[in-house]
C-alpha cells in the first residue's frame, strides 16, 4: 500500500475532504459492515445531512452532540456539522445518564443525533434526530452554502472517560486536527 498525498495546504478539514473527493471520488472512504462508502458518496451524504441540520437551525458556533457508535453515519454527521461551522461533541454511548446529562448541560447542544432517543432525558435538551433519520437526511439536496471557516474555528469537543468524576471536555479547532493528522504520518 502506498501513501497518496493530496497536494496543497488546507485551512480546514472541510477543505481537505473537498480536495480528496476531487482527487479520489471513487475510492472507498468507509467500510462499515456490509456498507461501503466512497469519498464522493460520503461528501454527497454529508451535504444532504448539512442541509437538514441547517433547516433545523444549526449554524456556526452551535454544538451538535453525536450520541452514537462509531460508524459511517457518525463520519457523515461529523462532516455535515463541520460544513455549518458548528462544533461536534461526540458522546461515548457507554456513558451513564448522569454523565450524558452533564455533557448536555455544559455544551447546550442545538441538536442531538442519537441511536436511541428513548435514552435521553425528558424533555430532551435540544432538537433530536434519531440515527435512523440520517439515511433520509443524506438524500436531501446538498447544502449550497458553507460557513466561512478559519483554521482557528472550533470543530470538536472531545471528552475524557470521566473515571475520576464527570467527563471533562477539550476543544479542538481545525488547526489542531491538521496537526494531529500530520503527526499520524502514513496512518
């Protein structure tokens, strides 16, 4: 296997995916059980989900919590959130109700995408989109306008496991993601 470089300097992860889609549209980006997604399919699906999120009021600086397992759907939702300039807060599905509620209280999400909406407190802290709804959302017309993004814009809140108390969040921006990617090298 050879490492394929994408030429250029990319200010955001959204710019990088656009360049990868341009260079390798038909290469597989994800294998998720029997489901396979090319980079072009990932891009298209994220565009549709971004449209639905924007219609639900998600915009730049808003937090979207993803309470779902690692999957192609997670990657689609993550990329959709980034296109809006919103911030993804991934929540481990193994956390207990108290830990999840603590994260909701600190992030004040605009939207929560989750595997099991029945698991959320009532009333939910935000608009809720069940993971099952992502398939239909992915088929929406792709979002035409993207947020004006900079490398310093926050993109994710990553949480500790909470083994010594409530989970603690660390905010990452697009530049942080680029630095981690460069540090990973050929991975």
